[in-house]
C-alpha cells in the first residue's frame, strides 16, 4: 500500500479545513471525483491550501467507472430495498393479524420521492450510469434535479452516500489507491459493505474484516496552527512522514497472509516497535516547531485470514492484539465468513483499505461499531 496518494469521497467540495490540514500531513496528494464539466466551489481556506500546495487533484469518472459501479451496486441496492429493515414500518404495513404486507407500488414511489425532495442529496449525472439513474427514478429513490441542478439527480441521502462508496471503491480498485473520507457515515458504510463491494472475487479465500488502529501524533487544535507551518513540516520533513507510513503499510500488507493468532501477535509486536519509533520522531518534529501535539488514531480496515479463525464476534467488536500504539481487532458487522479470491493489481491490497484520521478516543472499536449500527435501515 502506498500512502502517497489517496482518493477522497463522497463530495466534490471540501469544506472541512482542519481535516484537509491533517490530510496534508498524511498524504502527498488526494484526488476527488469531479466530472469534467463541474468547477469545484471550495471555500476560501481550501482554495488557499490548494493554491500553495497543489495538494488536491480532480479525477473525472469514466464510463467504465460508472458501469462497473452499476453492476456492483444494483444487486446490493435491490437487496436493501427488499429487506425487512428498509424504512422499517414505513416500508411495510401490518394487517389486523399483525402480518407485514407491502404498500401499493405507486404509494411507495410517491412516499420515497417526497422524502427525497425534502432530505435528499445531489449526485452529478456523470457519476452515475444511465441505467442506474433510470432505475432510481422509476422506484422514486431519486428525482431529476431542477433549475441550476438539471445536470444532477437528487437521491435519498444514505443511498447516495452508499452509492458513492461503491463508486469510490471501483475507482480506487482500478487506480490502486486507498480511499479516504471526512464523512463518518461513508467511512462506516465502507466497512459494513466491504465484502459486498469486493464480491467479484470468488474462490477459497476466507476472511472476516479486521481493523487496524494506528496511534500517531498530530498538531493539537490544528485550526490555530498556521498553514505555513503545516506546509513547512510537509515539505521539509517528508522523510519522517514517509517512514512512518511505510511501517504502517508494511504491517497492513502483511496481515492478509497471516493464518494463525501466534503469527499475528508476532507481526503486531514487531511492526508496532518500528511504528512507535517513527511516531516519536514525528512528535520531536512538532516539538521543534513548538507545536503542541495530541494522539489520534488512523483507522484502517483490512481483510485477513486470521479473522476467520474466530467462530463468534461479540456485538460491540473483538480486539485481538494491542502493542505499541497498534490495535488489531474485528468489526462485528462484518462477522460472516466470505469466500473470495484476491486477484489484485500491482499494488494489491491498497483498495481494500480505508483511512480516516479524525477518529479518536479510548474505545475505538465501539465507536466504529456504533457508527455502523447508526446507519439508518441497515
């Protein structure tokens, strides 16, 4: 896995200045999914950051991207729409015997469309396959944009976030880039639907989704840290930054090949010592610049054969090993064994990973798991 370049999703416009500042310390560049006909409308802070660093790149989705996403997402979408949990009691009604039955099709369609009008989000038509667009229109989960949004569709917010997760995964797989987000629901959806997103790999490879939490240091109250100091650290001390992420990468890439708990324990302990050493170097770097630091966790999801050794994962999550600021465990929503074949490209495991720098706290697995459970309808 290369930490040099990442793919950002789900939005076009970046609005969280602090998140972008953190990202400047982690990545060489991030690309975002921007149709060629769209000019991003970043705020003044983001525009200034990009002007001084050239950090943010735009990637225009190709027909292959949207077509592949249609093939992957449509099956999952139909499963969601037909599930007992979709809209809960709004999707079904009960007869006098307490049995569920579906509402009339046109009534459901009208209900969905009215909800989308009031709470939906926009996706540009170039980000979506025409077949998917027509299907969404037909069932009422999306409606055409109006006036200045005629090149957009308005879609149910959470279905839209999930769709963008599938699109980002499809692009990241082709480009062999890890994906990154500042939207909690998108991060959680990527974890929950990992096996669905990568369902095109079929063979005798068993895994459950594991989760690495890598503790590192970042500037405290980063909003008050001047941009020029962030850029100075980024440009003049890139070796320290790269060395840290190389060690994270080495650990992440080793996990899918480990097939027993003892080997996993050895790997976590070995790599954690190196990661901890690089973390201390970063801390000294900030101290040299008189920048107060705080601990943050990088959360990385990764499939691993070791996870399939566990027959049961508790509801909250199951940490396996912790050493030197590195924790490896399982996220409970991905506790079904899957059979998949990893026929990957040149940078094999990168598209299977997710990284989000703003997750922090003492019980990270519970936080991630609670966020996943909080996704409406699933």
